């Protein structure tokens, strides 16, 4: 059975609670905060079409390109996601039953265009109690009211950081070289609206007191005598002749699961010698494929293939590395 949308009106008029949990006004029924059991998130108003104050649909992720690069001497695939970016962390709430099974959809309280938005979320787990009767928790206000009413336990922050940019509905992500396998943005709650995010599997762990994402370099290589970098997606030139623009000699500071891995990277330009073997020279392997090939433990250049020091480009990029083929 589907329900109408009138119950959303009161919820959307509520100002967000940004401090500690406070008991809701006892004169206001809990139904003003939570949705009725069985409400389908598909019936909720779509965030990017709602004209919500401060929310900018143009800042949503809308294109996620699958590319090739290197880290720790491994040829890998990664994604470049557009949309708003930040090094901040924000909470995302995941409701679970006593056995750890998922209940409803994740809840966020910051959207693209707002000052507190980020594509990086600290996972916060909230358990249902025996008083919970299937009510829909569709906002942080609803969550806080449900905690005070005894339907949910107190939220518990975890060390897991979820990599998940908020995306326009229908945004697709290619999962394989042929483009035959794809994934779509999945629904989440934002203040009683239906939003979507793309949740990548390469999460990282950070202590609960950490408030910002770690940022490591991704090195973009360019021969000293060439105008374009060895990065087809950026240059628009198919240098390896495969009729695709997805290859690069980009080198990430660390591979998935390693100490210097983060899906948030600072782009740095590295000039290399004119004879540098790379993705466009089929007779030889690339000259550099790991940060350690040309940067020592003190951060100094130690390779005669490199000319000068890496130059920061003043750009943070959202580039999760693909953990395994066929999946996010």
C-alpha cells in the first residue's frame, strides 16, 4: 500500500537540529516527525527538483568516468567523479535492527550547494528498539525524535568512512571495460526528500575524532617536450590508439587498502624526460608506476626520469580506485 505525500509537509518545515539530541516538544505528536510504516521512498519528493533552499542541482555528481592509471606498480582502474568536493567529513546515519540488518535508507543532512556538503561520510549506526513499529525515518529531525521517543537507540559513530557523492537520479557508473556492466545511484533520505548517492566500496577507516579526509597526491605525468599530459581524458587525445579516451600514466600515492590510499587526491604535475616510455609506447612498459619510483621517504625526487619538482595544480579530485572488476 502506498501513502500520500501530505505527511511530508510538516517534516519539511522543521528546522534542522544541529546540536545534541534534545527531547521534542511533547505537545507535538511523533507523527509530525516520522513517516508512516510502509511509506515508499519512491513516493517522496525528488531533492534536485524540489527547489530546496541552498541546494544546487548543478553541484550534484552527474558524470562518473572510469579510467586507467597506476599505483604501487599495479595497473588499475579508477573513477573520476564530478560534482561538489571537500575534505570535510559529515555523518550519514544507517538504521539497523538488533541483528544488524538494514532498516530503511541511509540519512544525510547536507546536500550539494550547502556549506557543509561533502562526498565523504562517517558511518553512524542507529539501532531500533522493541518499540520501533516500522516508522519511516526520513530526516535527521525524524531520527532525533525517534531516539527521544524510544524507537531508536542513541547513534554510535564508527570508524568507517563511506565514499558516496550525492548524484542526480539515474546517474550511471560503468563497471567494466566493455561498458556492459553498470551501477546506478541509489536512494537515500535528505530532510524528507528522496536523494541519491553513488556508494563506492573502497571505504577507509579513520578514528572517530578525525574531522577531515586525508589527501594524498595523484601525479599527472607530462613529457617535457609535449604540450599535453599522458592523460587521455584530460588531453582529449587517444595516445594509445584504441579509440578510447580512458588511459593515463597517472600515478596514485597508494593503492586500495594501503597506508597512502584515500579516494580524495591532490593533483600534481610531474614533468618527465622526452624519452620517457609510457602508455603510448607499445614496445615498453611505463617508466614509472609507483610513487616510490621517483619520490623518496623524505618527499624528494630521486629519479633521473623526472625533470624538476612535482607542481601542485591546486585541484582536489574525487577518484576512488576500483577494488575489484564488475563492482563499485
